[in-house]
C-alpha cells in the first residue's frame, strides 16, 4: 500500500468507500500501487494496468488496454467516442463493486495476462483520420498553414482534425478552422493555451 494513495483516499470527496473497495481488489490481484496523474494507479513491472478514480457521478475502474479484453459480461465502456485503447467500468455505489468483485478480478487478471504477453492495441495513425473538407481547402490555399500543421506532433494534428470534424454543419466547421489558424501557425496544439 502506497502512503500517497492513503492520503488521496482520505481526501476523496464523494466516492471514498467505492475507491477503497476498488483499491483492495487491485491490490488482491498482486499489482503495484502508485499515485499517477493524481489517481491511484496499479501496474505490473512498471507497466500500467488499471487506474481508479472518482468522477462527478461515478467512481471508475479503468483499464489502459481495455480494448484487448474479452469483456464477457459487457461491462467495459469507452470513456470517449475517440478513445482507442482504454475502457472503464463505472460504479454509483459500493454494492455494485461488491457484487461484481469476482468479475472485476477476472478482468484485472486478464489485463495482467495482456501485459505479460506484450500485446498492444493497434492505434489509428493520424493518416487514418479524414481531414474535413473545410480544413483541407485552407491547407491547400495557405502553404504556411500546411507547413505549420504538418510540423505539429501527430497527437496535436489528431486533436485539430477531431475538433474540426465534430460539428455537423459546414459553416460551424469553417468557423472552427478560422479560429485556430493563428494557433496552428504559432506551432501550438489545440489545448496548449489551456495547459499553462
């Protein structure tokens, strides 16, 4: 048991009992406990397997390579529509966790086997994402924008492509592209200004 996790749990606002139960389950599976990204994280030989945390309306057990699990009970959810690897199970009370404990342990043991086998999730590359027409027109018309965009890291490129593609209306996509042209030309990612 990691003292940093003890401190984290002592400050949990809403889901303390649920997090303590999830912690016990993870530790029972023989994983190493650390505090990463401000959350209790459980690893095998320095490779992250699961992380637990509190959300506004739920507590959650998240699997870093959940996409590779069989999910025989249909419990695993994608945290976001563009999530490729991670999956989580959300809980709204400790009784759900208690009732699912054997299943949760089976999922964790399966995740451990995935790590031992060295399996990797086949992630989409930036080239697999379709650039929206409104952005492609600007890239073609502005060589400096084209150069600046492709000089960004693949993750930053994906963030822009997903952000520009999200609206259903072309006009909204055009407005988003216009708004972020200066940021792209400045070599910044979509969320870089928010990280300071």
